[in-house]
């Protein structure tokens, strides 16, 4: 990808960092975890990334989870992103350990006892296998593809430091959930593969995220399909995630030329697709 394309995005990130060390979704607004992590990965090795990490650590709660913003008192899926950033930085202290523990004990609540029992005795076929467990956007809700993909990346990266059965077992359950959610057309929707027996379509951005979470040889057919997607014809967000996913699998993508948009999360993801996508590289399955 072209250097000018990358330089323009890195420059945009450098000049829009907030005084607290974080990044907003759009310049001049409050800092949020998601754009802050992606920008810190894109600018890894620079003082701006160090300031971002300092801010993020201040958002970690007593439970080990990270809040999505300074004034939002909620445990967030973004904990997985903070673990990925910690590994990239070589930060394996208390914030890392407590964040990993939170990911290990968090799972989507995709069914209740009654529906699980009914599926076991064959009264109905559920939209997803109740034996598998992904991750939700926040505790107490259902699993979704995106938070599950990010949690898998975080735990796979963390497993180099935490080589124990709890980590390996949780990764396997999450991978099984992600594979179980694969749509009939071969890719991934945002959540279920079906709703009340009706097949749901896949989308390029969620398919890219699932590929990033799995990083497995068993999805070659999905990878081939992703390669054939007209990357220049999809949304900018889908294009950014596809660029990261394909490059993680060793597939080159066309060199883009468009200028940065005001969307700073997108700007950071586009920069990652050019260079630091390697911080999402896990080395495969558990």
C-alpha cells in the first residue's frame, strides 16, 4: 500500500489526539476506548501511543474489565482490545492479568435453562448451539461475531504468556461458537446464522472479523471468497477490515489512494491495514 496513504492517516491521528491521551470517533469529541486502541496500535512506538495506554489503564474497573469511556460505568467488550494492545506493547502486568481473567469468565447468555432443555430433548432446533460460548458486547447479553472475534485474538495472543488449560479451553469454545454462527452462504452475519429457521446473509466486514478471530486453515473457502469481494466496492469500514484480514493470511490488497475521512476509528483501521496489522496476528487456532 502506498506510503502517502499511510502517512496521511498517521498524521491525521497525531493531530487529533485528545489532551487526555485518547482519541474520539470524530475530532473534538470525548475519548473512547475503541478508536483509542486502534490509534495506539497504528502509532505503536510513538509517545502518543504511550499516553493512550496510560489513559486506558485508568479506565480499568475492579472486575478487570475496561470501561468504554471515562464517564461510562460499564464493563465492555473493549477489554479484549486492551489485552491485544497490552501484548503489542509487552505489558504483562496487573492490567493484563486482570483483563485476561475477565475475558475467561465472560460469555454470552444466548439461551436460558428452559430453551437449552427443550433443545436437548428435541422440542425445537435453536438458532445456535447452546454448548458453545462466544462473547457479548456487555455482560448479560448474547454473543455477537465482532466481540467474539476480538476476544479470540486477545486470548490467543495472551496464551503465549498464559499457557494454561483455562485459556486454551475458552479459546476452543469461542472458536466453536464462531464457526457455528457461519451463515449458509459461507460468511458471517452480525450474530446468528438464522432467525426462526430463516437463513441470514453474510456481510464483508463481519466475515473479515471472523477470519481475523479464527486465523485458521479450515476457512480457506471463506478466504477465497473474501479475496474475490470487490474490495473497492464495499463500505470503507468493510474495506479496512478486509485489508487487515487478507494481509494476516498473506494476501495482498490493492493500494488505495483515497484521503482520510473525519472518522478517526476508520482512519486508524485503514492505517493498520497498511502496516501494523501484524499486531492482530495470532499464529492460528488454539
